[in-house]
C-alpha cells in the first residue's frame, strides 16, 4: 500500500506583511547631506520650517527692489560720537561665517542695513542682487553696489540668537562695521535701556541681556 506524504504549504502572509515595499522617497530621506541654511531659506518650501526651528519667525527684511529712488535714513553721527544729549551709541558684535564683525551700530532712524564695501570684502561676502543708489537726509547720493540677500548672522554675545537679514552694500568710508536699521531692531525684539547700557531680548522664551559693545578700531577679526 503506497504511503502519501503530505507537506504543509509555507505561510508567507506574515512575512509579506512585515516586509516594507521599496520606496525611493524613504531611501532619500535617510541620506544626510550638509546644505547651508542660506540655501534652504531661499526655498519657500523650507523657509518657514527653518525660521521656526531657529526661533526667528517670519518677520525678516523685505526690501523694495523695484523702488527707483529708495531713501537711506541715518543719523549724522557715524564715528562713534555720542548722540545729542550725551547718550552713547549702541554697538553690537556679530558672528558672520567664521569671522566676527565689530562696531555694528544700531540706528533707530535707519531704513536699511548698510555695510561699507571694504567690510564686505574683509568678510568674504558677495553681492547677490543689484540695488539702486541711495539718498541720505541731506539728499546727497550714496553709491550702492548691490544687496546681500538673506544673510544668516548670530550675536557674538548670544550665539543662539540667529537672524536673517538683507544688507545694502555701498562704496562709503568704513567708519563702522555695519549700520543696523530700525527693522533689524524690531526683529531682535526686546527693550533697550535709555542709557543704552544693555538691551533685554527674548531667546527661546527666556529674557537675556545684550550689553553694549565697545567701539573697535578693527572691524573684522577671525
């Protein structure tokens, strides 16, 4: 009498359930590629996420690039002299790439962030957009070389405070490292003491003091 051998069919159902189908999107998401923040900020799809992660918010510089005659508003004292009333000017040191920029002056009346050409060259920066010439309070023409768009900077005293800013570059004597506009001050938020000894600014839901820096002879150091 012949004996019939019965073999159970293997059950592959559980194996197929646990096996994930190949996905090029999933594989690409595992790759780690270093991309400069300035490149990501320029892409609208990533811009909001980057600004939120850095606790910056959407309030960034937005210069009118189509204005034929934009006005540059700044005070008369640009050589570190006290303003009227004897109140010292408020200077801030900024980290830009691998260098420190000294003698950046906050001017509540300035409409643009302004950097001398020589300072830009010392920092190794490049103009990214064209921009029209500017005009000061006395209607004198300030030759504008262009615009540095979406530059990431940090405060030297508080490196966790990151800001994205637009900077107008002009062919002017480097009497200061950079002139910081009133919109830059608003973006920094916080309050400035009336004697300008320090400002109190929010950093990741904490109040930090940003002390006034000393006016330096040398604008850029590494």
